[in-house]
C-alpha cells in the first residue's frame, strides 16, 4: 500500500478521495449510533454535504470514458444526489422510516459499491491499495477479508439501529 498514486493524482481526485473517506467514516458512525437526537441530525447534515461534494466532484473525474467523458459511475453520482435530496425531504416531512431506508441505501450504493469500483485495476485507488505491481493472491485475500468485515459491521449496525425515544 502506498499513498504515492493518490498524492500524484489530479487535485479533483485527491479532493474526491479525501472527502469520500470522511463520508465513509462519518456514515459508519451514523449507522452505529443512536438515531433522531440533535447530534444525529447535525452529523447527518455534515454527512449529506460530504456526500453531495463527493458525488459532485465525481462528475469531474473522467478516467473511464464510455460516453464522451462520462461512464456508468457518473450515473451513480447523479443517483446519490437524487437520493440525498429524497432522504432529507423524507426526514423533514416526518417520514423517518423512508428517511432511514433511503439514507442506508445511499450509504451502501454511494459509498460501499461505488467505493469498491475505485479498486478496478488501473484506477488510482487500485494502485494505492495494491501497489505498482498490482494485486497478488495474498493482497486480494486481505482486501476481501477487510471488505467482508466492513460489510458485516454495516449490516450489524443497520439491524441494531435504535431510534431516540423522543425527538426534541
């Protein structure tokens, strides 16, 4: 593992990666902690801004070009922006069940699945994770184990999420 590929990437990719890491971590905190209190709402606002920034900056990364400068990953960025808007609207409208479902889905699709796509061979994060020589069977096993642990923790957090007793 080496941060060198990321440090030598374009500023847009560097910003995108750093904010995505922050959103990934804060989103995990939001999944694990109690729901509905003031801190949840404040952290949720920060997370939504981080996610919107990640999705927005992703629209300016054109390393995979299938339709002009765009790729299917750009469609995921647009989906994340729409889902953030729907999730915030649901919370403000008092539909907490829809809010929870939308935001958990946005985290899974916007951070986990899209994040895994950054490890496609040839992309910056692939070289960060696996080095210039690429993936070896041992590195892939470690990577798969980390993904499995993260997925299990996320599922556990989603299932044990407890709403606050009273919404102030």
